[in-house]
C-alpha cells in the first residue's frame, strides 16, 4: 500500500469543512451543522474553522454564530476562474433557457464526485423552485445536473462510482445504486436527464451535459420548476432546448 503523506488527513478535513461552508453560502453555517455534515467531532471542526479564519479562508459572524467563506478564497477563485470558470461563456445560454422556458435555468460544474451550481437565472414564471442555487453542491447522480453528467461518463467509471456510493439514506430510495443505473440508462437514451421531484416533492428538473475539449462531461445546463410545468407533452420541448444550448456551449469550448 502507498503510505499516506504526512498531513494528508488534515488537508482532507480542511477540504471537507470548506466544501460544507461553501454549500451553505450566502447565509453561512453553524459549527454544529458543519460537524454533522462532515462527520467530524465538533471541537475538531471548531479548531479547523478557527485556523481557516486566521488564514483568511473563512469569516465568522460572531453575532449570528455562523461561518462564511473568507476573502482569501475570493482572491484565489478569481485567479483560478481564468482556467476553470466558463460562466461568462455560458451566461448567454443560461439566460436564453430562462427566457424561452420561463423556468429557472442553471449552469453547474463537475468537481470530483460532486456538482456545484455556478449560475442561476430565473425566468418569467412567478412560482419557482429553490432546491438549486449558486454554490449548492450535490453528489453526482443527484439532481438533474448530476444525473446528466454521471450518465455520460464512461461505463466503467459509472459502475465503480455506483458500487462505492449509496445515497438512499440521505436522498431516498430513488437514489439507490440500482435506481441510479436506471436513470443513467434513461438519460443516455433521451440525451437529457429528468428529475421528477426526487429531492423535493413537486420540484422537477431537467439537465443536459456540456462537454469539455476532450469530450468529457464537465458541466451541465439545467432548468427547474414546479411539477405542473413539466408535463409529458412539454418535456421533449424542454429537452430539445437543453440539448441545443448544451451542444452550442460544448462547441464553443471546443473551439477555445
């Protein structure tokens, strides 16, 4: 076995804490909530958060008792965005989807075994779903963006991932490995994913993968709304719009 590098456990814990705080933005999160989400002891979490504050990676709202991302992450993110962020290029597609459908439209990016929402644009329809918002993270296979990306990874990668993960306890029976295999097959057949209220009852979503220059699914465009807006008659129309914009964005990325 390859020995674990010195300090790797601490780095892993810090990364888990930062991801948890990131997922709770902009309202922030308490120490107890971070401990619950990461599985770390509360004193350990408090110590790690204190160290992150000292380095500028987190802030602490003492009055509210909540932790938030700090200014150092903003500065690093601005530099990293030049390589990884396609938000400027994708913004017109997200806006076009929101305008054409009336629903909330999104861009999400794959980050390891998760998706993180980068952009949100609300459409004209007055009733909206707030399951997904900028900074929100979901595991691959959860929510329409995560299903769309997972479905177009290679078959061996998908199978290893599903064998190693079972999201039933957190997200319900619809997210068991067997059910996710069915969603993967359905998404590959349609070309786009459909999330029929699997996270919050009555809140539907659809997504299409966006591919990087090497042909890997690295992002997803998606739309969400209430169930009555995603009728069987309308879903093919929404799917076609998603696929059109996902294809156009993929082509733009390929051209550089």
